[in-house]
């Protein structure tokens, strides 16, 4: 049964293939990993002991960063397609997949066939400890004792387990999710070294890992006084591309806060945006590593944020022009790609009279159109709008915070079908783990 695995020990399948990691060409003398043979009475648990080879990344470049002027591109047209929120939700409305969430009743799964509780699953009232792989086939989490990183498949079978090491950050040390998938087979999380931006990339199926010490210049350190505020759901404040040749990171020095694109191959800064206001949204690499999607402030008052393409060489293209439609526009939450890479969903906070409201926006990159469905919530950081796409890219679930009549914050969970034009309320105050794909 999906995710209905027993709390007792399970063995790791012996047919798990060895994964060729993208950093093998950057690392030398990495010890080979011996996977323990599973026994009938015990779970084979990988011990990632003394496996890391640190790569020190430092600035040796004297080159002047490129002076980038945004290239001309037709701005995305904003279209309003208001949808009334219905309340007649039925599980059969879901197109496919397994939606997993936490509520007061525990961890549950929701499929087109119905709702079912998941007994034996580690219950914790936070989504910090869970992450679903990009192909939506694997769920990784850290157990309640913070001693293991566990990976299960959509059938609830435990397919990998790695002992948590002392120099790996614990989930409670984070302001964001732990861990985060780096690819379909690799997870990335923060190292406990006292250098901001240091990360560990781990293959949980072999135990092979690589530790990167974040010594690129002036990376943001949340422990320093005077640092700027960010709502990135990533405690490393850095976003690597999957080839590990580029990183975009937050930089902060006295009075100078910036977003920086860094080239590891030439040890060179390719692009920098300096702005003394916060950077709200974590940039996201495209699947082919050719570009970044980023939400950036366009003025020193931070009254307007726009969405930009940034190529891996630092060429900047502005995709939106919210300033033409709104006196105040702040992109919040996350820029979330649909699995087919056509749509980007995000929250946009604007002014409505004397109130700031956040609305769901859907950017169709094929048609170059942004659709406003008039789905609104309150602007209450850090309880910002989050979106979760179905595996077939036909639906998304929206987590939207609003105040009730007593002023209490209520987290509404909505199902949106953009193609068929409907919005249905699914429930309240769920904490979403994610949407997984069915096994084929």
C-alpha cells in the first residue's frame, strides 16, 4: 500500500543501480562505497563515514563583472480570468497522482480513489523534514530522532537509508526545507561548518557524497548583524546548477546586499544585482541549466519586483512589466515550474485600497501570458502563497492564507484546474508535503 510501510525495519533493494553523480569530474580520490548486504533481521543502512572530499571555492578573479543591460523582449500580457471558489470537492476531481499532507488527524494521502490515513508514518507538524524528488517518484525525510535520512518510493517501500552525520545540519537548524533534491537521485543540504553557503550533495543510494565549502565572495551570513531579510526556503542561500559549474547566491556586506551569479570554471563573477532591500524568492534553474528564473526588485524602494531570465553567462531579460499595472507589486512564495516546464506559478502581492493582498498568478511561457485567477489571500510573511503541481501539469494545489472574522489566520487549500477553469476548496490548515506520481 502506498506509503503504508511498517515502522519496523526494511531491507534496501539489491537492484538499486549505482548513480553516476554530476560532480565526479570535479572530485578526485573519492573513496568507493561498499553497500552493506541486507539481512533478514536488520535494515541495511548506509554509513557515510569519512567520505567527503572538500572543494574550496575562493575568489581569485581580478576581472570586472560584466555590465549587463536587459535585452529587449515582449513583456508577458496580464489577463484576468476570475474563477469563483467552489466547495464541492471530491477526490475524483484529481487527475492523477498521490497528494500527501499533514492535518490534525495525522499524515494522509489523497488520490482520485479517495482519502486514506497513513499509519506508521513519522508525524511532525512541519514540512521542513520532507522533500519530493523532481520526478515525483521518491520522498526523502529525516526521521524523528534526527539519526537517519530515509528515502521511500510511492509504494511506501524504504529504498535508501543513510545515517545522519554530526557535521550535517539538523532540520530544526533550518528556516526552510531539509533536505532538498538536487536531481532525481541526489539530495543537497547544509553543512555544519562555520562558513555560510557550505553544502553537502549526497547520493542516498550509494552513500557517496561531496562537500562544498562556500568560500565564494561575501556570501550572506545570517549571523552577521545588519544582514538583510529573505524568505528563501533554503538555508544555504545558494542555488547550484546541476552541472556544478554555476551558482547564484545572496551576498551581503555592510550596506551592500546583492544577488550574484558565479562561474566555478573560471572563478569569475558573471553578474550582480545590488539592492539594499530583501530578495524574496529563491531563483530557479531551468531543467537544461541554460538559464535562471528570478524575481528581482527594479527600484531602490522595493515597490516593484519583476520576473527575469538570466542566462548562465549573465545575460538579463525582463519577462514581466507589473509596474505598468500595479502601483506596488512584490513576488512572494516560490517560482514553481510545472513538470512539463510550460507554466510558472507564483504569488503576487499588490495593494487593494489600504490593504495588501496576495493573488495567484500563472505564467504561460509558451503563450507569454500571465493569468490572474482572482484567487486572493492576505499578505502575512512568512505565511505566503505556495503552489504544488500535479505530475501531469494539469492541476495545481494552492496553499493560501486568509484571516477569518476573528482575525485568526486560516490556511485554505485550493485545487485549481487552469485548463478547465475551476477552483475548489479542499480543506483548511493542512500542511502540505507534496504531490507524488503514480508508479508505472
